[in-house]
């Protein structure tokens, strides 16, 4: 971060700001747009694509931008860019196909639509930054393989918990400790929350009830830590993780001391102060380091807790875009095939004939499981569950499997899931 700010300033001084396209002008997209426009003069948000163009226009206007062109072609977008006008469109493919845009931020939170945007952006040589852990958890490894072959960067964002943890993990490794556990600090966790229970809170914070449900029922948590697992090779110690309820993150070394996995583990702490952000446990038995760490009040060892008590994804994602363009450095991205999977589990007794309502709905919550175990179970990933029709009853708290459902026809996400498994494990 100390390095990236100077590099961004250099692009600004040269009169050649990083040209960014944004797909999605919902809650996250609006805040990302505002941050770039108000706080990052070294980046130029040249265009916003949103299915409702008025929302894209409103995102610009919230930052005081009124010189806006609505475009419906690559030619129109190129002309707007040439005349230093900002552009909006309802066609995300225009951003993907237009020359001159260096990086695209995908912030829709969708799986099917988002996968198409990412694949097309990569095809046309754009770096891709995700404000979309749902997509990354579901299809990240195969999309990253596309990016590698195209020579572009694919990354989830700084500021979201996987990025916060990954930056800490790189720091811990750089000072000579071995990262052994990494994950989230979680304040509330209740698998059975629904859009009805979260409706009032959602209205207070101007968010969708389904979004707030996904935060509360563990779906977002499981998907974030699937992203982190796929970026580190870390697995889970048990389905759904341990998630100990501790008073403070500093107590976590004692809990995990006899639960460590050789290759590392993702997990979360429930209610542990500061109850926000991410943590990493680093390991060393070096007696000199141990004495020094004890002197600096890091504990008795051999596990040491490092944590960041905040996460600010919409404020930090411009840094991720800049890292990709200027240094070809991904904040957090899959290192190979899937390591963990975010699987659908029945939130209540489900009946044959029901259509699953997906992330943050009434039907299912999500648990993280090691990928090899999930495949043996034939578990249905939560990210592709929406729109699936149950062919038989599923008991409450049972894993929903592919055999339990019929999939909608012709979806890109199903094609990519199959390709992902074959590419890495076939």
C-alpha cells in the first residue's frame, strides 16, 4: 500500500490515469464509483454498466459528475472516452470489448451474469477485479485459468476479508513465520436467518434483505473463506469450520494449537473482539524469534495472532485495480484447482417440486467443505443452486446434492463448473 500510492500518483502526474470500467451500480457499485471519483484521481472511471441505466447515472451524479453520455456501442463509448466524457450503458459487453479500458471491476454479486462478464473481459484482454466473492467461490479457479492463458490479472479485492487475510498472510510469511490458520472475525452467525428475519435491518441500512441474510446465515462467510482457501491451499478442519466463540482474537492460538493441519486451515472466530476484520495465526519454534515475540507482547507461542480489526472493500478496491494494472499483482486469487467448496444445506425441510431461491434465501444456508469431500457427496454448490428444482424431499440440515435437483437448462455457470472439475481433476 505504501508503494501503490506513489505509483498511482505517477500515473496521475503523467496525465494518463488508469482507465477503469465498472459493472454493477447497486450498493457496492455505487460506493466503489464514489470512491474512485472522489479519492483516486490517478484512476478514471470511464464507464459504468448497469441493467438500469438510471442507477449508473445516479452513481456518477452522487460524486458530482454530470457530463455523462449514454452509449449503446463500442464506438459510442470510444467517442465518449476521446472527448473526456463519462459513459453509462445497460450493456456490460461494451465495456469488455472497447479498447482503452485497462481493468474492469465486476460488482454485481451475480453468478450467471457475472461469469459471462468476466469471461468476456478476459477474452478482450482486460484485467478483472471482483467485488463478487459469490462468483469467485463458485467459479474462481476456472476463470483464473482463463486469465492466466490470456496474460491478464484476475483478483478478488483488497478490503474484503479474503483480501485482508491474504495481505496479512503475505506479511506474516515475509517476517519468517509460517501461516497456519487464516480467516474472518464474525460478529453474528445464525444458519436459520431468512429474508423475513433480516427485513427490518436491511431497510435501516438500505440493503437487500437477501444480502443481509447471506451475511447472517453464514453463506457470505463460507464463500469468502472458500475464496481464501483456493488462494492459499488451506483446507477446513471440519465441515462448516470450528468457529469458536472466544472473548478476544488473542485467545485463538490456544484454541487451534491441537487442531492444526499440515497445509494450513481456514476458519472463523465468532464474537471474538474486535468482532470485525480478519486474522492470521503464524507459527515458529525458533527460540530467538519466540523470545523477541514474547518481549513484544505477542504471546507465548508457538502460534501468534495477527489481526486487522476492519475491512473496507468499497474503499480499497481501487488499490486492487491499481495493483493489477501497475504491478501485475493479484491481491487474492486461486493458485490452482479448487481446494474447498461452498455447498448448499437445507435451512428447513424441503419438498419435491420446490424451486431453490439461492443465496440469502429461505431454502438453504451454506457450509464450506473440502473439495474432495464435497465431490464425493455430489454436493450442490450454493452458487449454482438458484433456480434448481427439487426432485425429492430433503431433510432440514441435510446437504443438497445434484441427485436431489434438476438444473435449469443452458446455464453458463453449469458449463463452467463442469469444465472446472475436468480441467483440474478430470
